[in-house]
C-alpha cells in the first residue's frame, strides 16, 4: 500500500489507502500492541469522520475498546497516550498535506512513535496477508474528551497571559487544529488569522514550509506592526515564525532560542538534539549557553526515540518540530510557541527585537533546503560525496540520513526524499561568496542526473 511511510501512514484518501484499509489497520492494532484499549483522535479534514468510523469498527471487531478523544491536535494525543497509560493510540491526520490527503499517526506506550521500522511494516504485512475474523465479544467506543485537561496543562507552561502581554502577536492557525486552543490559551489581544476549523483549507494549505503559505501572515505583520508572526501547520505539531520585519525565521534557529529557557532561565544542563540539516550557528549558540548538541536523523519516528535514549533536555528540526523531555520526549507546536513567545517577551523588555535575537545567532551563510527533481538520487549523492571529498579534506562525516560532510569553512547535507522524486540539498559556508561557489558546483553535479 502506497500510504505506509517511514514515519506514519499517509496519502491521498481513496487512492493511496481506503476505508477498507483503515478497517484492517484498526483490526490488527490490538494484536500488534497487545492491548484492549486504544486511544484515538482526529483532525478537521473532511474525510476524518469516515476514517474514524472505519478505524473504530476494525478495533471493535478485534475485541478492543476505542477511547474517543474527538477533535484533537496530534500532540494532545501524544500527551494523553502517556498521561493516561495507553499502550496504543492513533491520530487521524495528514498534518501539512493537501486537503484530499489523510493518514494515521500511531504511537505506543509512553507516546513512543511507531515508524516503518518499529511496527508499521508488520502492520502492512498483516493487512496484505492475513484474513480478518471478527470476534464474537466485540469492543465498544467510549467517549474520552480531554480538551479541558490539555488546555490546563498548556497553561501551566505559559503561566499567565501577562508573561507575553508586552508582545504584539499575529497568529495564523491555517484553519487547523491549533484553533482548538490558542484563543483560550493566549487571549483576545492576539491578532488571530484563519482560526476557524475547516478541512478544505480555504485560505492556504496548512504547510508553513511552503513560502506561498506564509504570504498572508507576512502581510498582516507588516500592516499591524506586530513584534512576531506565528503560523501552525494542520495538526499543530509544527510551528514557524516571522520576525517584526516579516522575514521568515529558519526553524532550526529556534532550537538556539529555546536554549534561553531551558539552559539559561532554568539552568538545566544536558544534551540538545538537532537534525542533520541544522545550521552550525545553533551548535555554537547552544554550547555558549552550556548545552551539548547531539545530531540525529530527520523525523519524529527517529527524533523522539533518540531524545529519550540520550535523555536530552529538548531538541528540534528544520521542519519546525520541537521535542521536549518534559513532554514525554514528544513534539508540540503549541508548547514550543508558548516558550518562544515568553523568551521573546523577555528580550523585548530589554529593548531587543525578534530580528535582533536571530541576527545574534546566525554566524554563517545558508542556502536553505534546495530541491532537485530526479530519480537517480543515490548516484547523484555519491557523485557529490566523491567530488567534494576528493578536492578537500573533510573534518566530519555523517551518513545516517543521506550525507552531512563538513569541511573547515563549509558543509553540505544531501538526502533523498522518502516520498517524492526529490533530492534535498543544504549548503552552509563562512561567507556568502563561498556559499554561492559551492551551490554552483553542487548544482552542476546534480543536474547531470536529472530526468
């Protein structure tokens, strides 16, 4: 089935997976996790109610009970999985994907993510090979609303609205699940955009990494002279920002900013997790605050497990995910937003703007993620590695998610997309001139392998 991915089950509903597939997934979940209680939440997509119905039918036919959280953010399901002791949970969402897509994010005991290597491949095999025999003693669906409890939990991180009251904030909910909580959490002084749940995404797709989707918030920040703009994705596990000048802030840089809360304000010491694409500026900044950086693979299926393994304090990714030890090593867009707003509020009290905070972090010239459409991804990666290591001595080499090869004055990461015919390249250098030189050289090599 096309929908089984490295991190979750996701694709165009009705094409890549069907309601019959969802029923089978539900049926085998209780056996896969050896449990009779499965937590389930869903987003606001048009297809989510039907998917939820067939998921419940499959779970019930296996003899297990469904605990129905109703409309939820993905991090809320992670929180409830651990908080209430479930050994399996499902969030129905396609996150930032287009409106016709949907999917299922599965977690197990302690909100640990279930990826293709840790359970989804078994589930896929069972669906394809095994015959379903509904049991006589069927399970049931039990209403399990926890929105009020989750809001109370999130308020514990904010403290009170007074902690951010000096900031002028514009917030774009992308018509997604953050709309469930942000007004009650942050109050009426925030300038909210697209905070009505709508699975048709009438204003823009819920993908803040696509620059066309942040145009509206950039315009609003300029018009209202806001100190900061905040934009969530569809299921609120990711959050991104623009500064008071409407400039998009690369999400990996916010890992450095979060260090002010955990390492400076709270005085914690320990490891901070980054993905393989993260700027060297972040490592320099975190180490100056007393932390130690650890690099690992992209994606929650890997990051959440790694943060737990190293008992890291927190971590983040270029894609706008931020993970927290005190959030069961899971990611939460709203929690990250709260902490970052508190930090920027403190800086404003010192007369320091958001753009000034970021400018103090950035030490290198960075290309951002550049995508090349090609099928011969492995050959292109090998050609890049061979060329650059033959003309210059590498100071570090990482190969757990594509390649990250570091040289004295620059580095590059090249990695294949898991789901699309794209090769993704990031280059960072000490100077703009060197960056441009290396981008041009890499482009010449990669384009030889284009379709």
